[in-house]
């Protein structure tokens, strides 16, 4: 089975527990993902600013990522471009990419993005649950869209061949991203609000806008965003709604592995995707569509947008992040 998953929080979990990527007690490890070939995974760098300093956490998790890549180089390699992902698969190894879940991890500073791109970051969520200097989030200052700094930030992402990730973003922030960018948009781990109402899920208008941009939406397996049902059935309900909107080339998997604690009954970890695939095939989904969902749609967007590094484009990089004093807007939490 092929898999290109758009979002997991396994790095931050390993940083907390002291476990590694080869084998751990979470949702995802290299022992279990050996069943997927080719396999590519976007590992999110993440910190809740109420619990730790985001930029220090970013550097610590990047160091952890490098150590784990070296320890497990027989089965997985770090990748920065679609070409490198493809080469890893041909070599029989898993591909690992990075994302940053929240602009505060980079000090909300557009000039830190070339450095992040060099480290392998291919996508950045503008916000996590907290509002920050770039935008309101889906649950903290949700009335706020992008600040002027946020506009500069998303334009810089595009210049560098990085993907703006709109999961967790406020609705006005989402539409500002659409207004101020021209290329594909990623929603790495979001579902359909029309199927199950939650502010973390996307409206039909937002889903259609991502489809129109040739972007990608990763289906999230967090039970609180799916609604009722057992096994893969709630996931299929969101999938079929997005397909009805024309999402054949835009729906992928973004499981949110190790970033949540409530999977649908009957699914214990990433291996539950095998049952989802079999269920779709039994429903007479074309094999080509199933392959697009599990692998090709994410492979396409990474290949199209993440073809070069900042260094290869001649963009000057500045040192790693430092604490930012940016204070727009006043923030709370959710």
C-alpha cells in the first residue's frame, strides 16, 4: 500500500516521551509504517506556547529529527523536494519532510523562511490554535484575518516554493491567503464542516477554493472532527462530500497522528488506513482514485511547489529563529 501522509505530531510526542521513531507507543513508528511502500510522511514541528517557548522547541525538535534520521538511515531519509521523495521511494526507503505548525515557531518572521526551507520545511501553518502576529485562528480571535505581516509571510512562502497550510486558521485568514497568493494551498489535516460542524473543519466554499487552486486537503482522523461512526465510515463520509465537490485530485490523508487522543472506534493507529483502503475498494472506488487519495495527490503538490530549496534559488538565509516581540493581535487561547 502506498501512503503520503500530510500531518503527524510524532516528533513533538517523541520529544516529550523520550521515545524514537523506530518504535514507540504512539500512533506511528517506522516498524508499523514498513507496511507502506512507497511511504512519505510530513512531520510537524509543534509547540503549545502555554507550555514551552515555541522557537526553542522548534530547534530542539529539528535536532531530534536529524538524530532520528541518522539512527534510522537504513529505512528513512530526510527530503526537501518532490524529486528527493521519489528517489527515496525508488531506493526502498521512507521519505521524511517537515512542516511548522504555527508561525510563532519562526517568530512570525518572513525572513526566517529561507532558513526553514533549507532545513527541510515544506509547509507552514499560519497559526495553531492561538492567534499570533500573522492571523487569528479558528478559535482564538476568529474574526481576524491576516495582518500586514501575515500577508508578507504568505507571499514569502510562495516565493520560496513552500506551501501555506490553512488548517487551524480563522475563516477570514483563509480567504486572505486565497486573495494574496496565486498557487496551491494546503489544508494538511482538516475535514468538511458540512458533514460535521466544527470550526477546525472547512466550509464547502473553502474546499472548493482549494480544489480550484489545485491544492490538497488531508483528511483528519481525530474523532472530534469526524462525527459519529465506527472504523473508517466517518472518514469516508467526509471523503465522499469532498469528492462530490470535485476533489478527486485534491483529497489526501493528513491523519493528525500523535496530535490527538480520540480515533474512531476500531482504529488504533496508522495501520487503520489499510482498512480504509480496503473499504473503499469494496465500495468499487477505482484503484486510480484510491492511489490518488493515499499517495499521488500529496506527491503532486509537493513535486509542483517544493521543487527547489532556498539555497538552490540563491535566496540568502539568515540564522535560526530568535524570540519575537511581535504583539499583533492581543492573544488569548482556546
